[in-house]
């Protein structure tokens, strides 16, 4: 059975979609990024407002940074914000913790590739196949860093405002 459905991984948070699974998926995705990059990879990580997003986001960030990826945490944002920011910043990966319209106890992990598009199905399959593989963990300066991405959220808001031609003053 495949972890990835039509729109990422979804399930009952802390039952089907656990912190351990989120960590493993992040590490597997990071392995692919690190192998295919000459520079230190960068990821944008956002979440919706579900309570389970807090522990899932922490697990994703831990997995990515432990594998040598710098992570920009953008906090609670809509899914299109992560896609836009991956594309506009040239980041290597985007991760959105959200189950969209699914019931509140559910949650999900959606991965975006460079350019802000949904991760290709063949890459999702590769990520899934590489979960749990042995690897040489980076140490010292080679581990990833966590960066506050508030300035990126401001960039997304500016983008949204640039798409409308009516005044929003007084709202």
C-alpha cells in the first residue's frame, strides 16, 4: 500500500500519521535532495491551524535539518503560500502540513518540488522506498539550520496584494 495518495500523505493524526512517520518521510526526502544538490538544500515548511500540525511540523523540521537541509519555518499559512514561496525563493522543497478539507482529527503532509509544483508521483514513490534506509548522518556544520520565515510570509502577502486592483483600505 502506498503512503502517498492523490495529494500527499493523509490520515488520522497520531494514529495513521505519526511524528515518527513525518520524521521518516522528511529524512527520505532530504536524502534525495542532498544527493541531487551541489549546495546545501533549502526547504520551506508551513502548516494549517490544526493542533496536530505542531508536532508534525516539529518532526518534519527535525528530519530535514538532521539530514543537512536548511529549513525556513513560515508557520500557519494557506497551502498556496508554501507553493508560491518555494517557487519565488528557489527553494528545493516545500512541505505543507495540512489535510485541507478533511475533518479536524486528520492531518497530512504535502511535498512540493523546486518550482512550487506538487512532487511528481515517481519522486513520491522514491521517497517512500527510501524510508528507513541506512545513511551517513551529517555532523557539525553540515547539519541543517532552522530559520524563522516571517519575512517570507510578508513576501507572500505582498504578492497577494499585487494581484488585486481595488483598494482594501477601511476593511
